[in-house]
C-alpha cells in the first residue's frame, strides 16, 4: 500500500492557481523527488502534504488515512526547511530534542536519543554547541537529526542542499541517500536541480505550472521524456523536424529510420513530428574514420570546451536546425574548429519522437 | 567640514540646557544665574520632604508602567499580525496606528479631552494612561515590528511541525526570540510616558503626574532648585533606561542573527 496518496489535489491562493490537479502515489521507503522550475508549485505541494496548507480540492491520504482537518503537528510527517529553521536561542542538543519534549521518556532516554540522532548525521559530540555557531552544512545536519528523531513515516525536504556550496552539496547528496537507505523512511525531496534529482531519487515527478508533467524513474525520465519541455528541463536535447509514416520516420538532416513504440513516449501518430536526440548519443567522426552506424553530414558552427568534454553545435546539411554533440576529450582525438566539415554518426534507437 | 561644525553646534544647542540642569541642582543659591555660589546637596535632600512631590512621582510611575504594559501588548499583537498575515486594508490600518507618531500631541490631547468630557468620564490617572498608550503604541509597533521582521516564520512552523501546539510554539520559540524587543519596547514606552507633559496636563485630574506637578511649582522661584534636582534625577533615569533598551534591542538582533537596521537610539 502506498504511504502517500494524493488525488485531484488543487490549491488556489486567491486568484492564483498554484496546484492544478495532482495525482500521486508514493510507496513506503521510497526516495521521491519533486523537480521543476521556480514557481511551479513544488513547495506548495510539500506544504500540502505537511499540513501547512489546506487543499482547495482533492484528498491527501497518509497511510490510507484522510488528512483533511488534521493539522501539521498531528501528521506523521516531519519537514526539513529550506532555511533549516534552527532555533537560534537553543543549543544543538535542545534543537534536536525539541520534538521529544512531550514524549513519555526519561531524561536519560531523551539524551540518548538525541546523541543517537546526532551520531546518525555525523555530529556526535556537538550537542552542547550553540546553534548559532554552526556552519551551513552542520545546520543542515542538525535540521535532519531534529526531524528524524521523531521517526516520521515521511520526511519532507524543501531544497535542503541549495544553500550549500558545490563540493559540500555533492557530499551531502551521497550522505542523504545513504541515510535514507539506512533508516528506511520515505523521503520526499524538493529540488530545482535536475542532476541532484537524477542522482538521488528512486522516482521523480517533473512539475510545470502546478501540474505533474511526467512521473518516472531517473533513467526513463532521461531517455524517454514525454514532452520537449521535460526533455529540455532534464539535460540537453536537440530537436529536428521530422515526418512519421507507419514505422518509419524521416528526420531533416539525418535521414530515414524506423522507430519503435517506446521511442514515442507521448504516443505515435502519422504526420509532422519533432525528433529529439541527446548530445552524447551523437558522435563526430575523425577524418577517415569508419563506422557501421548511420551517417549524416554538416559543419561545425560553435565549439565549447569543458575540460573533460567538448560540445559542438553542428549545422546539418539540408535543414536550418542545429544539433549539439558532446565528445569526450580522449587522448589523440582531434578537436574540430568552427567551420570544419563534420561527419555525424547516429543510431535510430537514440531518437525520441514528440508530437 | 561645514557639516561637522553644523552638527556640533546643533548638538550644543540641543543638549546645553540639559547640562545646566545638574549644574544648578548642585548650586548653593535659589537664584538660577551665574556665577555659581557653591556646592550643596540641599535641594536633593529637600525632595523627600515634599509629600505632594512624592505623590506625583507615584502617580507618574503607575501611569508609566500601565501605559508601557498596554502599549507593548497592543504593539505585540499589531506587529505579529503585520509581519505574518496579509489582510485587506493592512496598509491603511497600520498607518492609522502609527498616526500619533506624527500628530501634534496638543491635538491628541484636546481631542481626547473633548471626547472624555462628552462621555462624562471623570479625569484621573487612567485617562492619562489612555492618552499615553495611544502615544506609545506606535513606538512599540515599530520596535516589535523590527523584531518580527527579523524572525524567520519557518521557526514557528518547525516547532509546530515537531508536534507542539500553537500556544507552546509561542511560548517556546516566539516569545524568547522577541523578548529583547518586548523589554526594549517596555522601557521606551515607560520613558516616553514618564516625561510626557501635554497630554498629561490636559487629561490629569486632581492627581497630577510628575511633569505637571513640576510645571505648577515653577511659579514659586524658591522651589526652582528642587525642581532642577528632580530634573537631574529624571534625565539620569531616562538615559539609563534608553541605554538598557538599546542594549536589549542589539542583543535581540544578535540572537536572531539579523543585520542592524536602525532603531530609535
Ligand atoms: N501563501 C501564498 N500566497 C500567494 N501565493 C503563493 C503563496 N505561496 C505560494 N504562492 C505562489 O504559488 C506559486 C508556487 O509557489 P511555490 O513556492 O510552491 O513554488 P516552488 O515551485 O517551490 O518555487 P521555488 O523553486 O522558487 O521555491 C508561486 O507563484 C507563488 O508565488
Ligand atoms: Mg520552493
């Protein structure tokens, strides 16, 4: 049975329609991410689950129980706030133990629980510190420990890593994932960082303008996005005009290919389509290099050097549309210049068809 | 450079009379004039021997404490509502509450007097409390508003999320964090009420507050040095209270980790 079940959830803020019909089932123990651009309603959805916002329409079930009229302090969820919301007038231990105030435990048991929670997030022995005297990463850990000590069924995290610098963020991503596996609690993570969502999640819901555009595991989301909007939000994708007839698609600049049903995530119908392809699924061939993949011709219009990778924009013969191609900078591989002729290798299975 | 000279002159004109106060309070003569004739503490010793003076001090203390409590309570509610909620008419309502800050006191005093007389209410310390609360509330709102604006609303939500009730959240999180603002608001309201004259003069009944009593004494030249002595004590007290208030305001900012964005002192 799913631990969270939303159906037909709508939220209005006055005239503003923030959530426009959300249906969602989240299983126990899942690491689930809400991904979308700023203002799409991710935080609102999280706050609806936490009980900080009432729904305008629809139902929210937690472990099968209707949450209508159940306030945030009586829901089996806990939240890690974007600002961490560490109580500045309390010590680290008092912060972490805050939720235990009314628990039927002795002083010693509470202290042990606090120490255990601190140990879980790698802050053992920090209990006596003033909360004010912590670094960003430590505050984040305190916020985690404070929420986890109550052993909630669901932990809600609103962009918990966005305030950290890049190195620390990557470290915390790995730690959060490890922590989630070890405690087995359902995590719902809000993020606008697609890479973070791909790295950490079991499943991802991509949201635009108050709706879920696609809900899938990271691989499916990346390889078979259901719309150009989703495809562009997650990674990079080039689009070429095409025409589909039966099992065969004709792609401007590339040529003919047969496509299978899974390459048309939004459904298949004869007519004009947009054909998408990821930069790493195209290759530039060195002069004289042979290939048994399909071949197209064009010219390099732009080159961007990234150290380990080089990205090329290539104008294909016979179309105005350009494709982006990424190439690993391997030893001995020549870097092409702007204006050089380009031979592009591609495969039919790499194409994704959008209506 | 000219600006600096101007600033210095400005401060001299502003504070010179206050410096004269303690000088003549310790001067051994009933006539307020230079040259000084000698040092004495006689005028200070005369203070407790004047029962009417003691009564007026008591009245003033009761009025100042009551006004400070009322103004701070009203300010607390207003500031929290203003910082947390959006409601129709918020701006005009807030502006209306802050109005006594810019309204000439004489207008407030006369208007209140007219209303009280029309209602047939007797004048007394409580009518002065009424007027002073009106006067102090904008200051309380300004001080506490800054406390609440520096206060992350997620802190209250976090407490609520961790299972505490709204009241426990207020007691455990909100109150400790705005406490320095409350103390500072109490002290400033108290100080304002203590030396306020115009409203007190109009609304006081048969029990004058201290400033009103002092004003009455100025008609008797031989009492003037005693008035000076008392004035000295009042100035010292005011400076002390305002310093403590500012200290608490700064401590509050440090506690919530916010930037200093001004204040009254
Ligand atoms: N209390 C509120 N009153 C009015 N409008 C609100 C309120 N809360 C959110 N909104 C609006 O709802 C929309 C969605 O907000 P939400 O905070 O859920 O976005 P988000 O996806 O979390 O964005 P971000 O990545 O910027 O945090 C925004 O346009 C926002 O202005
Ligand atoms: Mg948000």
